[in-house]
C-alpha cells in the first residue's frame, strides 16, 4: 500500500487532512514530528513525504533529502507554500518532485499526490519556467563548466536533475525524444562526461559550492 508521511506538528486540522487522503486515495497517511525521521514501520512501497513549510526548516529538509536520495521508493514534495517564489527557493536547495500551495483545494492536492505516485512531477508550467530560469542564470554566472551550454541544454540538464526521463523532457519542452538525445550528446561532450549520472554529479557539485 502507498504511504504518505506528512512532516508536521500533530494537530486536529492536519489529522482531518490526512483522513481525507486516506479515504480519497485508499492509502496509509500519517504525520511525523519534524526531526523524528522514524522509518522503521515504512515498508518497501512508494512513500510520499510532504514537508510542511510551516514547521520544517532547512536542517530537517536536508535530513529527509539525504534519506530520499538513498531510497528510490521515496518521493518528496513541499507543502503549505505561499508563493511560486518560495517554491523556487526550496527546489533550488532540495530534490523535490512537487509542491503544494496553501491555497490549493483538496481535490487538486489529491490529484497531485496521485500524479507523484506515478513517478511524474507535480509542478505548474509557470513554476517550471521560473525554476529553469533561476537555474539558468545562476549556472551561467557561477558555474564555469556550464557556461558553454545553450539555454535549451541547461533546461534539459535541470529537468534531468528532477529525475525526468527522456520522454518526460520531450513532453515538457514539446520536442521529440530524438532531439532530447541529440541535446544530451552535446551536453556530455561539452562537460566532458560519459553519461547523465556523471553530468548530474558535476551539477550537484556546482550547486553545493554555490551554497
């Protein structure tokens, strides 16, 4: 059974929300206090972690991020965000697959959770454009290895960082998978790497240095 962990304070309002998710999505859903990180009861099934931005600071988010990177069953999403600017700042620091805003209706949250469990991202087009723009300008100004890449190549590299497949990238950018593969070839050649894993490792090193 799919599991949802909401990293937040335990209160009646959050419990009502989790009960809605349990009923609507037929899944296990419960809250966990920030910093607790007790995963002994989590089985080897997909787990969506909702990081409540009202209570989760960078240290807590970093702990969850490190665990998620070691466990492919884990999906991370920001929750209770106020603006797209907040979402961009959060996603520039942590490997989130989606974000939910404070204003989102329950039906939209339910739809987004379902999408995340299929392995797709839950990001609006407007947010994706802002995120790609933020990555582009920072990489162009701070990361020498990436200065030779075109804007489109940087867009593809940043989508790779979110875990997107060639098919996902093609759909997101409205290009063919053949074109995606061609861009990847040029990216690898310019960065002097052999595959996407090496390219992403180089990108992470640059992002870590920037923070």
